[in-house]
């Protein structure tokens, strides 16, 4: 029998042709000149199908020997061989990526349509249970769909398959009518744009039809979403090629919620479209349908998807304003209720207010979500920061919440008014102060008074809020202004307050008292003088002031007053003092604190003669020369020298003359010692005869003559 050519194939670049014959050989020819380039040997029966890989490097062949073989074109070497059928392998085709090859067979218990791994010939999938002959096979340009031609019994059959798992997509029968021994659809091909399929039938007809899987079937998966009322949630849908699962970019997806279209999104590189949707309160709590729809276009078929939007109650928040107020006053508590999912105010809701543990009451929110409530601050709440709580119990669409704020309470303000005072040291003054709260007198409150920082006493306010304190002005810092401070210390309800006024202390009148005195003494004796200096205001002693004394108009000295106000002066009775009465005058000149004053009294003097003391100075004298006899006279009352007194001298009992004492009480007499005066000791006698003031006195001394 002559060899027949049973199969042919062009290389992808068109430079070569492969032919398979009934001699079991495959020939490789150059198109340009018809030269034989090589022969592939290995089959042992008719070569019924040939197909080049997309890169032209490999050649697949199917044979009546039941095998599918893979060849390397460059050297015609067989790469692998697989038994693909129980009878003839009638068809073969490469996937567009060159990684998969499919085979069609006339008879196979394991399926007449199979796919293989090009690299090593390992089986990928088989159309399980498919026993009808596959006489022709072709891949769609996108590699996802396979179309096969064959027959079922005596009917022609055109079928579409998904490459993944060789899942059957569509079957068209009765393609060639009925008849015995029909071969049905004997050849198939896709148009390059994948929109059409061309196939030939054994009834000598060729059919061009629309690809039923163009536009490309799509699948739209809508994802479930959970959110709260008012919250913005993201609706998501994934658009993919139905057959391959590949994402589809740049397609508009319309989203609907509860049957109403709410917006759309465009698919990204992953095929995902999103749309941000704020859940309206009108949808309520529960579940709603989410719909997604792709309308399709010239390349992709439309698809729809759906899922569930689960809506929960919304979180809420109450913003409580900070409030300040005074104990006993009425303040306005204010809370703003909002839904946190969209920051929208919640109107018409009841808000319950508490201050610490005190139930203040409830108020309903206005259109701005604001609830206000007047609250009278109890006096017992005390001053300080107090917690305000505002609570919303929640409703069908909104969760409950409690917000907190601060009520800053202050003690009730008080006003203390004092009065300026004036007086002199020792005089009584009445301190006064009035305490009020907002003009109302405060009764029974204790007011403390200080003067220049020194506590001076307490007083309690009367029915008019008036407090008084009697105070005697002490000498202190003397005349001038002193600060009176009236102070209310406050309590748990009322705030402290104080008032500072002025106490003006003027110079104080004094009284200088000189008592009548009787003094007995001799010249030189101290006739003690006394005077007393008092304040006229309270007869208190004026201490430490200088008092000047005069006797009969003559200044006799000064003295400083003691703690009792007494000044004690010294008056030494002069020579010639006689019995009688003198006038003693005491004068205080005054100072910044005390006014001047003076007084006088009588000094009655009983004079006594004063004892005297005479002393004779011993002498050495030479006979025939002059020497001075000297005597010194003083009074014993104060041992003052007595001037102007006559001293009479005797030597050995013989009067020799007299001399008058000088200011130092010395009396000097020039005495001539006769030449014949006996050498040795001699007695000098001096005599003061006395006078009206002094008693006389006599003294002896010695004179040694040589």
C-alpha cells in the first residue's frame, strides 16, 4: 500500500512544515524550498495528528499506535511518549503558554480527552467518563477554553471544556444529523480574537459560529460586611474570570443595599471594587442584602453577586461640659449626645444626670444633641471638683453610654467691711466689722482682730452681721498708723474674707505730778526729788522718759522715769541753805508719742549744820626760813571741799595766824621759822570755828624743824 499523509502542521514562524504519514514517520520540511530537514521516528503506526509548541521548539504527535509523543524539533529527538488511548490518538493541541498539551482519542476507558504536562509528559487531567471519540481539539487564545469535535453514536458533537480539570462547559449535538458511520465534527478552530469558532463536519459543511464563552464569562463575589448604624463601611466585590479566576481590572461594579443602588467602584489590579457606604439609621439593626452587579462589556460577560450587611447598634458618646458654681447656686448641667460612628447628634433622647451620687434629673436632647438641666448645688456638697455623670440608656439603633464631666464648686463668697479708728495710747477704741454674703448679714460668725499682726481678740457677729471688740491702745510703736485686720476664717460653706483698716494713734497727753516733800539735811546732803509721769488717758505710767527738775527756778538735773513712771532727782543742798520752803518743778519736754507736761510741788527743808573734817598737812622746815602751813577742809555729808572758810593756826599752842580756804578747800599760811627755833617735832593745830551751816572742827599735824 502506498504511504499517505495523514496529518500536517506549520511551525509558528511559518518557516517549517511537519507531515505525518501512514508509514509511522514524521517529516520536517523547509517551507522556502521544500527541502527535507529531518525525520522523526518512533511511532509504529499511522501519525494522525501534529502540533507545534507556541515557541516552535517542540512537536507533539498522536498516532494510531495509541501514543502521544513529544519531540524536540532541532534534532528530531523524542522527549517522551505516553499511552494516551486504547485506540487511535486523533488530535492534539498546545496551550497558548506552551506548558500544556491536550490529546483527543477515538477510544479510551479513562477518557478520550486528556491534558499533559509538556515538560515531562506527566498527566494533568482527563475528562473522566467521557468515552465519545474526540476527532479534533483547539485552545482558545486565552488558554481557558478547549473546543472539541467528534461524534456521539451516529450524531455529530461539538463540546466546550474548561482547561482546569477538563470540566465540561457546553455540549452541542446533532451537528451532522443522523446516519450510520458518521464522523461528526472533524475539525475545530478559534478565531484569533476568540469571538468565533469555526468547525468542519463530516456532512461536508463548514460552520462559523459565535463563541458561547465570549464575552468571557465572569464571576462576581460580594463580601459580607458588618458595621454599626451611622458607620462608614466598605462594600467590596471581587470580579474574576469565571473559568480561570483571574482578576479583571478597570470594570465598574454597581453596589446596592436593600435593593437600592448606593454607588459604584472600579476594580483594581486584584479585581476588587470598593465603595464606602454610611449605614443610614433608616435601615435599622439586623441584616440587609448587599448586591453587586457587573453589566459586562464587549470582552467580558456581566455577572451579579450578593451577600449580607450585618448592622449593629451604634456606639454613642456623651460629652459633658465643665461647670463652675457656688454652693447654693443653680447651674446648668449640659451634655451633648452623639453617635460616634458618624459624629451626628442624637435628638429626642433622654439623658439622666447625676452629681456624685445625687440624682439631678433627666433632660431630652435637642436637635443639636444637647441636653440641659438646671441643678441647685446643695450646700452639703462641699467645695471642690465634683463628678458629673450623664447617661443615655440606649435604644433600638444606639448603644447605651455614660459621659463624665466636672462640676467645680466654690464656697459662698463673703464680704468683710471694717472701720478706721483713731485714739491715743491708753485710750479705749471699739473695733468694728460687718460680715455679709451677697449683701445679707451673716449671723453668729467669729471675727478675729489683729493690730500690726498681733492677735487682740475675737468677736461674734450679731443679728446684723456686726462684730465689735473693745481695745485699749497700748504704747507699742508710739504715735502713728497701725493696721487693723479683721478676718473671717470661713467654714465648709463660706469662703474666708478679711478687711484691713487703719488705727491712727495720736500723741498722748501726759500728767507730771510732783509730790510735796519734806527734807532734813545739811549742806551737801542730797535732798531727793521725785516726780511721776502718767498718761492722762488711763493714768498708765510713762516709762523711760526724761524729766528735768528745777528748785526755785534753778535747774538741778534730770532723771528718767522707771517702770512705775517715777523720776527720782538728786538735789544737793548748797551752802547757805536755810530752813524754809522751795518750789520744785518737774518738766517732761514731750516726744513723738507723748505730749509735754509739767508739775510742781513744795520742798520743805529743815537745815542742820554739817559736820566738817579738817586735815593738817605735815611739814619739814629749816630754822630761819619760811614755810607754808596747810590745812584742808571738807564736809562729811558728801566730802566736798569747803571754800571760803577761815582756819586759825597754832604752833605748839601759840596762835600764829589764819588763812581762808580756796576752791579746793585748802587754807595756806606763810610762817617764818625763827633761827633759834628748837629743832625737832612741833605741833601744828588748825581750827575751823564753824558757822551757820557747818560745825567747827580742829585737827593737829606735825612740823619737823632742823
